[in-house]
C-alpha cells in the first residue's frame, strides 16, 4: 500500500511534477509516420504528458511537435496552414518552424525584428522504423534513443489503443503475471494446453511463488510453479523505466514484442505494442500453446480482437485530443460483456469448453479491470498479497528515480545507456532449486552488465 502522497507523486505527469519531470528526461513514442503520411498535410492534435500539442509534417518530411496555443494571442495552431517548412497561424499569419522559432510575422512592419523575440514551445522529433520519438526534457544535448530491439528492426510494427486510466495503473496490469490464469484464461483447463508448455503449468497450478530483483534500468520478476518431478517452471518478465513492460508470455528468448504505457495525461494512457513482423512466427510458437480452435481466450470465436461480434476494433476517429484508437468495447457498453458466455464455463475435460472466464473480448479484459478502478486508484485502500511483489518493487523503483531527480538532480536510470533496453522475457523449465534469473542472465539481459541494486534472489522452498 502507498501513502496518499506517494500515490499522488507517482501518478501526476504534468509539467513541473516530479513524475512528469522524470518522464520528460526519456525519449517518448509520440506518433507514427502513418499518422501524417503526406508532407504539408493536415496537422494533428496530440496530448502528451498533459500538454496539448500540435503535430505537423513539413515540406521536407520533418516532424514537428509544437504548443497548441499560438504565442501571439492563443489561437489554436491546429487550424494553421502547414506550408513551406512551417506552421502558420491563420489568425495573423505568424509562422513557426519545427524548433518553435517564429520565421515569419507578416502582421508586423517589414523592418521589425519582433519575430526574433518570439518562440513557441516545441519538442524535437526523430523518426525511427515506424515510431516518431520526441524528447520533452531539459537537456540541450539530446540523450540517445533507447535501443529497443524491436524498434531497431526495419520491420518494426506497432499497435495502439487508449486506456481511460493513469499510466501506472494500466502498466501494473502487465507486470501482474498471476492474473493471466484467471482474467484471461480462467476457463482454460490444463488438458486444453500443450503438455509441458509454459501455459500448461500455469493452468495446472494457478497460484505461484514469485521472486523479484531491481536492476539499473528497472525490475524483473520470476513466477515459479512446479513442473515435472525434478524441475520448476519459471515465467520471467520485466519493467524498464520509464514505462516499458515485457510480459512473460511464451518461450524464453522467443518473445517478439513489448509495450510502452505512455501517459496522455494523468487519467489517460496510450498503450503502444512494439514488435517485429520478422519475429511474429516465433511469438506464435512461444504463445500458441492451446489445443482448442478459435481464439486463445474465446473457444467459440464469438468476439473480435477488441470489439464484439462483427464489430470494428475501434470507434471512428475524431480530431479531438484523445479521439483516436478508442476501443469499441469500453466502459460505456460494459465492455460488451456476454453473461451467457461467462456462465457457460465448464471445467470438465470430457466436454468441450463453451464459455470464457470474463465473458468480455480478449483485448477488453485488461482495460475492464484497470479502468473500473477509477481514473486514479486510491492505493491507500488496497490489500497487497504475496504475488504483488513485482508491483511493490516497481513502484519503489519509479518513485525513487523521481525523487532522486527532484531532490538531487540525479540522471534517471537508462537515459544514457540505450543498450540496457534489449531484454528478453518468457518461460523455461529448470532443475528445482536453480535460480533461473541468474542461470538465464545472458538471454534475459542480452549479456548486459546491469548493476543489481536489489536483494539477492532467494527461491521459495515451496517452488
């Protein structure tokens, strides 16, 4: 449980907040090139870390991210003319380039130098393999982009959706590995999984022991369950500052994706899936371990990926600040819950499974639990159990990094160490008593010499 003050510190991301200052020291995924495919095309509203910004693409193809309000008298630059390497306000014709410099001021006399004294807030943008990154921090010399394995690949693929809750609230769901066997797969029987697959052991024993470590760039967990007579099954996943997660799904070393939980503001999150087309088949090998036909968590194939029967996964786009990537299944329609499907669960292996544990579409299951806590959950009311160790340690890591920057000016972990982001996750069977995090270190951390700032891993005897 956190104190009210700690909860407030961890969740508020706007300018001048401790967490907001921490996040701004990292490069942040802002948009995709496909969002604005044509130079000099229409600008785009974007809210990022509580700031209303306007994205535009110049004649030469550069991306710009600039404050919404024109520095003259506050008219929105969303309605600006995107032309000749800059965005021109339609109110009085003032024009700004991607650096925020005012490059033309036709409403002033030609001999005036006033334009040289006017500057809009603008953030540098760099495009790399399908992601446009922005830096909103204080450095004049920009830090390196994080060397996220999948975004270094030319075949990097992304997907996005909005969650209507705070970024840490949403992120914590992805490092809460025990919920997999209930929310997503509570209706899956061990007999429905491939024998000796990672999922088989998770369904055979829903509870688990957990160990966690804290390292230079984040935190790591190992979920331990009995496997065969002489082995344990380990599911190992990661959190990386400031908002990346890599879940434990699949076979260790074959994971092909990760997520970024990017704060739109205090109460909304853009969830980025970052992966590669080249490794997509490996993900299928690592994760596709259920015998039944149909969707993984939907035996009868009654739902689409994030919507209902026959619906599109997203609502129609609007030009609002949070008007895109809004899932069809959402709180306003009870996430399209199908009570008949929920009540039809049959755990008898002699009969076909005809129900699902939650009764909602697969992609809506995590938002269902995270959004219904409220926009920002009051963590003074929670009661954490033994399987919440990764959440506790991750909060500790994030809060300490924010406080160290605020109080001592300490450079946030990972900002100057891009190679630390090349992590792998997944499951493996090891002899009982073996510490899988230590034994598989080179695979998990790509051989990186991370500084272990946590405690020594002690494997629970019940594992």
